[in-house]
C-alpha cells in the first residue's frame, strides 16, 4: 500500500524492517489489522505468565533512548563538495564531513553489508574529551544552524567526571553508533576499536551485546611508546587496547603476511631439499591414561630402538605418524640420538600467512611519537593531539582472510580525526598492490582558538582530515616526478585522492512533512500530496542540480563513487547516465520533461530512468510507469 513514506528520502527504517521480519517469521503474533500483539509475544517467550525474568544484562541510564536513536531513520542527505575533492575522476575514496550517527544511517542506503573492515579511534572518556551530542534527531535545527550558519563549525558537549552520567553519556554515544555500524559490515567483516583502560571493560560489554559474545575475536595490546610517561602518579602507561569483533561466523580464519622476524626461526641444519624449516614437539601434553589411543611405540631410525614416552601420549595417531616417517618429517637431532623426535614445519608450507598475535609491539605497529612525527611532515607541528600511527591500522587491514579479493575492499572509519586510516589504506595498497578504498567520517568540530591547528588555518577537525590525506596523495605523486610509472604504478596513482561530501539538509521540502498521528495512512498520504504541491515549487529557484542528483542517487542505493556522464543525445532536457559499477540509471532533474525525452524512454526500456515527479503531467507519468514498470522512478 502506498504511503507518504514512499515519497520521502530517508535512511532505511531499521525498526520497520525488524517488525516485518517478525511478521514473516511469526504471523500469529500480529492482529488482523497488522499490529504486533505484545501479549502473544509474552506467551511465546514466557508461557508461565511470569511478568519479569531476571537475567544477566548490561544496563545504564539512557540505554533505551540510545537504541531508539540508532534505529530512527534520518532525512538528512549528503552534498558533494567538488572544490575540496582531490582527483575525483578516478579515485574511489570518500571523506564525509558531518555528525557520524546521521552519516552512518545515510550510508545504510548504499553500503549495507559492504564494509570489510571498520577501524575507529573514538573519544576516550577522560572527562576532558569532547563527546557527541545526539540532539540531531528529526525536527531539530541546532546542527544545521551550527554547521550552515557558523563559519567555524560546531562544538560538542563535554563529559565532566563530576557528571552523574559520566559513564552513561559515553556509553550512549558508542552504543547507538555501533548498532548502526554493524549493519554496514559484510558477513565476514571485522571491527577494530582503539581504547584506553578507562572504558575498555564497558566497551567489551557493549560489543558483546551488539556483535554477540561468540563474535569476540581478540583484545590486542598495543605497545604505543618507547618510554614510560613521567606524568603518571602511580603506573606509567605503555599500552592501549585494540578490541576486535567479527560480524558473524562467516569469518572463520584470520591470517597476516609473514615478516622477517617470524621467518628468522627457520633454518636448514640438515640441508633438507625442501628448504628452511623449524620444528615442534611430538609429545602430547596429555597423559597416557588420558589419550590411550595415542600411545604406541615409535622407532628411532638411528638406533633402531622402539620408544614409548613413559608418562605422555604422542600428538598424532599411529597412521599419521607412519605418514610423517614416510615423508621424512621427523627430526631426531643433529647427532641423531635425541630421546624423542620433533616434527618439521617447512617455511614453504607457510604461504597462507600466520595467525596474528594479541601483542603488537611498537616495531610492528608504530608508536604515538612516530605518529606525531608523520603528521608533522605532512601538515605541520602540533596540529592534532595523539594521532594513531598508520602502521597500527595498516597491520589491522593487512589481514587476508579470503585470499587476494580482500585487497579490493572498503575500509570505514567514522571517527576519522586526523585521517590516519586513509593514510594507512594508501600505504598498504602501495605495499601489496591492493585496491582498498576508504570512507572517512569526521564531525566539523571547531579547533581551539589558541591551538596550533587554528594558527595554521584549520578551523575544524574535518579540515585536518582532508588536509592530511591531500598531503599524502601529493607526496606520493611527487615521488614519481621524473620517471615513467608502470601500469601498476599508474593504477595506484589513479586511486589516490578522495571525493568530499558534507552532511546537509535535504533539498526537498517534503522531508519536513510531519504526519498527523490521528489520521489514517490514506489521509496522511493525501495531506502529503497537498503539502508537496504547495511547497516544492521552491525547487525551481536556488537549488543546485548536482545536489538534487546526489541526494536522489543516494536514496536509490547508489554508492558515493558513482560517476555521471552527460548524454548529449537529449537535446531538450539535461540527462545524465549514472553508474557506480553495480547500479546504473538515467537521471534528469529538469523542471519539465519534454515529449521527445519521454518518447525516448518509452521506446528504450532496457535501463532505469529517474526524474522529478513534478516534471510530468499525469499522462506522461502514467505512460512511463506503464511502459517501464519498476525501471521508472519519479521522485
């Protein structure tokens, strides 16, 4: 049934989808009018009629509201900022300036189940950091006033440790964003979250609820500095946490590329023709009584003596042992008379990489000092406090799980800060020839008036995000000056840069329509059409065609990497062909659609066509809909 919601651009309504899933799975829970009967749900989950069952759960003040904020659809949109974009014709990287909860909701249109890795470094709850204030909900104007009418951007609420909601404020902020972010991950996707000791225990509980305890992978300890801090009263902090969860059991293995340190343990003391090897014990930790099926005599080929371990079993069944003997994989020592054999593991067999460790040393993942130095060489000294090193994020995104196809994936960071994640993605692509793309989201938070950043001309944190990744692209391009790049090099050069988008109010006044809760769906639809007829003539004045196109394409599920090609075959209307590599459609936002344009699409129904509804009279609209069916969409 048609409702006013069919005509309003907004992010997916997750609550409505969840309700529809319930309706599909449990139709008996719904009344004849289609409403959920909560009493039927109670009967299913609590047949004994107990009002409340005690259970283990993590609760805090504001949790329910944070969950509602997560699932409430947004009517905001994104506008393309060509002036601040770098190499937009060939790059597929994206930087978005805007409040990240609303941006995440918008990304659901195009990127649901498409993100391979999320890395975030959210504000730590120290009592001084700025926190995100979710007063962006539908109908509020404060955000627009601060971002559109204030040149300097927005300031965010502080979370004083004197506040009774010190932990709750932080938990609200993280919970809502993680709930939305989970929907963006691929089934085999992972999320990495940097965190200090203040909230790591709370973060684990939130993530257990959002992703499931079975999907916890590891709490990595990162050695972030070379020397301990002298500012600490009791213990110097040398490490931080990097919490990692997968989205689902579709991700079953994680491997990281081998490095020189891991390969150094391999040698070839017996000149084995199979190359360098290391060895592992053949003795099982289990006793003979615990594993009697693994107890049997084995033969020392040097002495000819049959040997059994006096207290422990062997690690392998006898048939496997016999295969090891046949393959000459048992090593009895350089002199050949070790008491027990060791099993050879050859370096040539380790092509699948190695299992990552939960301890990341500074030599492999960088330090905060190195991170500051990297940023200084790019955009200046003291511009951004405590940036993360690119090496840390590089290591996280270098894990290959399903082969080389994961070198062509999307990495998301919705607390982008100085933009280290974009820097890391570029570096890793250069290192292994990958084609990873990044999406960075940063709120336009104002820099302090007395800061080095402000003195350097950066009015907002998002300005730093953009400047850093622009400098990265320029530096890499300068390295190729004076030499001809190979085709592989040129592919990497084409990937450099990014398209910039800003979070914006919808260009369509219809998004401000508020239904009357006392009226039926049919009555609200009639009210909506009346509202549109009165308001949307504004579209003929003062609106940019490209902004309208961007908003419509996003609402139709096009990724932000879409390309527009002007089609000169249409002489009486301006028509573009839009494609993001997966979706494609012709689109026209002219105020009037001529007969010749309508006739073209009446005769060519092999692709989709999108236009503005008010550009059509009722006859043209009926004819196009009748002819093109679901390939025609009038907004």
